[in-house]
């Protein structure tokens, strides 16, 4: 059984890591030049995939990820709500409406991929409608610990001066948010994340739940080649045949992902 770090005492990433977030441009260029490699990855079965962006990001931020998954044979969709400005009145219902619209359209559960704050939303959608969700994949999503463990917390509070902020900070809500899901869940994190404390992005141990380490920047998860490969593998695994991602050396040893499951 995997032991995960205490997220409640995790500090925000060091300034030197935040300063290295410029590497996202290199990650994008590397993946763009290696698209032929994608064709050797597991093919999709055309099931629907909805991608939810991070805080202050919108459809453009997930375009490369969605195009890559479409190339592999998935029916990919943006969350349809524009730029992610944080928790807003009616947001949860609007996301649920989008999920159910896709579920009804295709007649099959939808895989959810959430980047940063988008992953927190994806997890809560899976709690509300588990029958409509095939699996959840989070990319650097701080669903454990306190939001102050992210470099974006001050700006988030500035942008969200309303009563709904307590949903992120109260001990009761935080305890609810960190509970594992019923559906297969893959939590991707990076110790090189310059925005979010990696400890907050790891799930508590549970059946059909895994934590996978990569070496991406926070802003680069959606176009980091190794991360994309993990996503492709997970999406191609049917929930009834779910198994942990094949173990590999840690990201610090050659840039390969490391998987651990509860």
C-alpha cells in the first residue's frame, strides 16, 4: 500500500521552480516535433473525452492535448465554459449539464481530464455522476491540502471575493475533496511543478487509483510528451480491465514516469 506525503503541511513550490516554468515552451516544441511517435501509442475506441482547463486558462490551453487525443481516436471536447475563472455560482451545474449532454449524445461514459483546478472539478463531477464517468485523469491538480500551497492562491482570492471560496478552504470541504473516487483515477504530478505543491496532487490509496510522477512543468502538462503517453495508455484501458500503469523508473531517472497504486 502506497504511503503519500502529508499535503496539509506542503509548502508552495520554491521560487527557482516557478522561474523554470518557461520550459513549457520547450515541452510543447518537443512534442510537436515528435507527433509521429504518437501513432505508435495505443489507439482509442472513440469514446468521448472532456478536458477541463486550469485556473485562468481556457480552450486554447488544452488544444494541443485535445488534438493529440483526437489523432489517437477519441472524441474530444472542451468543457465549453470559456476561461476558468474559479468557482462561480452555477458552475457545478453547468459542468454537469455538459457532462450529461456528452453522455446522452454518445451513449457511453465520458473520460474526464482536468488540468490543475480543472482536475478538482473533474473529480467532483465524478462524485456527482459516477455512472456517466469512465475515468478521471488529473494533471497537477491540488485536490489535497490547503490552496495556499499553490503559487496562484493570492491571485485566486483576488479574483474570487465571494462566499464560495470557503468550498476550497474549510476543513470539512477539504476532507471531502481528498476522498478517492469510485471510478478509475490517475493522478499525474511532477516534483518540478513550479505552481502547485506536488504533494497536494497525489491521491490517498484506493482501489483503481494511482499516482504517476512525470517531470513536466505545471504549465506544460498538457503537451509534455511523457505525460501524453501516460494519458494515452490510461484512456485505452477499459475500466473493467483496469490495472496500474506499468511501473517504470522515477522521472528523475531518464525522464520516464513512475507509477504507484493504492
